[in-house]
C-alpha cells in the first residue's frame, strides 16, 4: 500500500499500513487510524454518498476523531444558530434537541445522560425515552456540538439535529431492524428446539453417539444467526458500557449469552459435557421480544405527541391581493405553511387544518379543537374571533389574518411543552436508575461468587448456574417502572385536556398537602363584565371609560378585556397613551395629553390622586377598579365575574382526599370572601400582590407544606414557579408563556380532578411495578444461585418481568368516562 494515497484525505499511505475501509464494494486504503475512524463512521451511518459527491479531498483527521465531517460542520456559528437556541434564563448557554436512535432500555438513558455530563461545558442532558429525543444544554464558549456528537458516538449512538421527517424515518428503521432480529432469533429457537427435543426425551444410551453428535453440530449452526445477528445489540451495548466504565443491563446479558454459547461450543468440539444452544436461542428470542414489546409500548405511550406533530398542515392557501382582488379559492396561492408571516391573509376551507394562529376577517364556522384541548364539542367562531393553529375548520370556509407564524402558533407552543414532559425525571425514577446501576455491579460479583462455590461443590453445575444467575436478574424492570407509567399517564392526561410539562407532576400532586387557587380566570371564568361605573370627579362617565380603555389597550388581563369590551360596546374612539407602566397586582399608569393617569387598586391610584374620595361602598360581589390622575379622583368601575360550574365539585373533591384548600387573589377582600363562602373555602386572602402570593407560598413550604398552585398563568408566573407543583389555565398564546408544571387546555376546572385521579393511579402503578421487580429479583436470583432454575427458565423469568411492568403501566392509558358538572353556573351579579 506504500504507493497509494489515502482515500479520505489524499496523504500518501505509509509502507506497511493496514488501515482500510470498504466503500462501493472495494477496499480503500487509508493513511492513519484517524482517517479510518472517520471513514468507517461515514460508511456505518449510510453517509458514503459523501465520497461520491465531494468536490475535493477531505481534511486529514485527528487520530481521536470519531465524528463524520458532515457533523463537524455544525460547529460553524451560522449552522449552530439553525438548530440551537439560547437556553431560557441562562446567559451564554445554548440548547438543542437531537434525534438519537437504538435506545434499548432504561439503562441506555442513564448511560447517555451520565456520559454527556462528563463532557466539559455540557450543562444538562435529558433523554425522552418515549420519543427518542435528546435535549442538551451546553456552554457556548466551553463546548462545541461536535464534542457532544463525539461523546455519543463513543457509546455507539448516532445523533443528529432533530428533523421531524428524518426522525420518523429513523424510528421506523429501528423498529424494522428489531423486528428482523426477533424473527431470526425466533426461527433459530424453533429449529434448535427440534434438534434438542430428542435428546431430552431419549433415555440414557438409547440415542446413538453419531446421532447425538449430529444434533449438537446442527444446533450450533442454527444458533449462529441468533448469536451473531439477533444478539448483536447486547454485545454492542455491553462493549460501549465497558469502554465508558459504566455498568448497564447489557453487560450481564452479553456475559450470559456469551458464556452459555462459548461453553456449548467447547462441549461440542470436545464431544463431552452439556450444551445450552436451546437456552441461548430462547433467551435471545425472549429478550429481543420483550424489548420489541417495550418499544411498541413507548411508541404507544408517546402517541399524543405524535398526533400533535402531524397535526399542522404542510401548506396553506394565501390570498395575496386581499381585499382588492377575488377572495375565492381561484385567487388563492398554495404556499408552505412555514412561510406564513404575521399579517398574511389566508383562506381556510371546510375540512382543512388551520395552519397558524389567526383572526377571522370574513365568515363564521365551527372548529374542532379536540387535539389541542381535549374538548370534544365543536366551537362556534365568527368574525373577529381567534382561531388556534392545529384546530380543524369543520363547517364553512372563512378568510382569516395570520397573527403569528406557524413556528409560534398555539400547536407549536404545545409541542415544545409536551417535548419537555418526558425529559425531566422525578426523584423516584432517579432513585430507581441509581439502584439499577449498583444492582448490575452487585449481580456480577454474585455470579462470580456463585460460580466459585459451585465449582468447589459440584463442578458440572457451576457453569449453567452462573449463567442462570446472570440471565434471571432484571434491573430493567426497576428502571422501567417509572418512565413507562409516566409516559402512559402523560398520554392519558393529554387526551383529557391536561398537558403535563414536568415529569414530577403525578408524584408531587399525590404528595401535596395544600391546594391554593387564584380567583380570576381560575375559580371564575376570567371573563368579567363592567356592571356599573360611578364618576368621582367632573369628567363624564364616557370620558372616564375612554381613558380607562386607552390605559388597558395593551394589557392581557381579564379585567382589562372587560373594560375594552365595554368601550367597544359604546363604540368609543380610544386614544393612544404614552409612557405606560404596569405594576403587577396593583394597576397601570400612562400619560395622555400631558397628564398622568392611573387605573387600578384604591391605594395604587391614591398615590397620585390624593386622599381617597368618599364614593360609597362597592357591592361585595364586585371588583372595584379606580381611575385617577394628578390630584384628582375620576371614577370607580365595578366589574363582576361568574364562578365556574365545576368549581364547587373541584373544591369538594380535594377536601375529600385530605388536601387543605386556600384562595389567594389580588382582588378586594370582600369579593374574595364572597367567592370563598360560595364555594366552601374556609381560608381565603384578598389584596394579594404577586410578591405577596410568592411569600405566602414560600412560608408554607418552610413550615413543611407541599403546595399545589392553580392560577391563570398571566400574572402568577413567580408563584407558579415557586410552588411544588403548579397548574395554569391554558388560553391561546398564553400557553407559550406559562411557567406552570401542567396546563389545563380545556375550560373545565374539573380537569384538576382528572389530574389528581391520574396521579393517584400512576403512583400506585409505580409502587406495584417497583414491588414486583423487587420481589421477583429477591426470589429469582437466590433460586438461580441455588440451582433451582436452569438458563432457559431464567430467560423466561427475566422477559416476563419486563413485560409485566410494561403491561401494568399501559393500564394507565385508559381514559375514564368524562364527568359532567353537578352544579349549574352561578352568576355573582347580573351582566352589564
């Protein structure tokens, strides 16, 4: 090879070089192990088209290089910006989602996350085992994307920046490959059993030696495909584990298969001793079969995410000349949905999925938003109503203006939240992973000790008993107990209209001692109306309403919406306000015609208006909002809201299961106590600003309480984050800004009862799974060590153990019948 050039980089190949790679059915000479590693990685990952399409030779690879040149390109700043984004609230930290295949069991998750955390600069790594997606955060100036890809490749996992089409293709290829391996193992097992069965039933001396020898050699030949093809994932996983100095479940499995096969080969060659070809093939088939069932279970549990991913259409019908040209279908241009921008006008035909969040300009229709909210009934939408991206237009064609591009739509926000659901691990799952890791180490030591003891007591039984010990154990069941139950519960709750964003929700909600509710938008509908307005100064009520609407024109709070609706009802022209400044929980301030105005609580307005005016007392069921300017009180606005129909049922349910119920609200004390008394809440506090709510919750936590907080997600971000577990009422674009651990997508507060029921059942299933895995191992391992189980029975036990855990977890996917509210809607005051 000394006269040849390196096929990869063009460098002359040194004399005596033995490095080469098979490309296009021909061996290609390479100059060094670095180029060999890169070229082999390119070929192994199906990227050998790179060599056919390259316009020049590749740069010489470092000896340690394990990353194909295509992936090295992701280090370029302009490319990094395409697939990575600034991590939220972390300066200089980037975050990206990667597709990663060949996830064999929960131990793979532990291995990948632990290895990545060893890479300098990596701040966090969470693998969603159900979706096979990896979210990584790294310090921009301390780590490059290629470092992450290299670490994963060292473990034997190929990762790529997430692309939905390619990811789906990889999932399908992985599933087909595993099915082929299971089929080959099953075929080998059946054929080997045909040759092993006569030996089992033959009495001593009744089978001729030549026939017995033929049976063994035939069994050996038929076992080879199972060992060297079907069992390949176990050997690859074990090798990766050992290279990384980490013990995963593949290590004892590979040792068990290898030891049984090697011992059987030696016995066949010597023509003496026991052979275990039937046990080897059965073990491989059962274990591959259980992993295939596990894969199907994970995909089934992730079906809610898959439905969301395929919900947005690929294209939309844009009307470029609206309103000047024809607004019919003939004038529409078909464009990719990803190209829609805010302000574009689109035509949405009956039966089409809405491509982006938009507002109806012409027409009225009904939409099916069940995929987004779990709400089965059709929703009526007319001109000026918003349509969420991902809903289906059912009845009439409408013309609508795009409010946000597709990537910022309601559905896209839901997808981002759902993808986070399987990444964070509850404490119980972390404990199970740690136990499983130590379990494998202890198992290997036990198997060695058992072999040594039986080799002294009865050498003929030492080998099969040691193999049985390696095979029978099942740390997978320990590690799978929580992830499978959680994935099934998340899927069920998504179909019930509860989007779980953080994985700890079921565990923490079950442990919660206090459930704290906000009022506006939570216990009430959050759609207050202006019932009465009292002028407190010389300005007319109409002028005061116009000023109040001008101050609130850019605010998303429900009280602001009520004031704006009252102004629209009177067709008032709302002037522009400058220098607005909003104080959470107090009110808003702005400048109009050179004068400073404030709208909000009595004390907040009194800071500029002076001493409080003697305006009488507002009704106890109304929320008073005051308007004033420099040195003058102008008006008092009384707003009223209605209690949700199912609020009493929710309060009653949580009381019945032993939770302490509290109400914290920024509204006046009288209004809050009125609502609390109506709902049967004994502990209510009004006039609570956001910082007061936060301090209240933190004080409860210092006293040992586990707090569940329910709010509208608009101005409760701080307290929702501080609570041990939190729920936000979901509404349109507000979903994207939520800081809660879960989002109630429907307008039913009773979804909280669904969440509580699912949490109780999930933790019960987790405990059952952990108990089953523990009891199984406590019985099976000593039985194998005492010689009561042979290798094939051990294989059956291990496979059954994992399958029991999976099937038990999948029970959680069953959705109970939807409850109907027992109490009709109660209006606190007549609407204006």
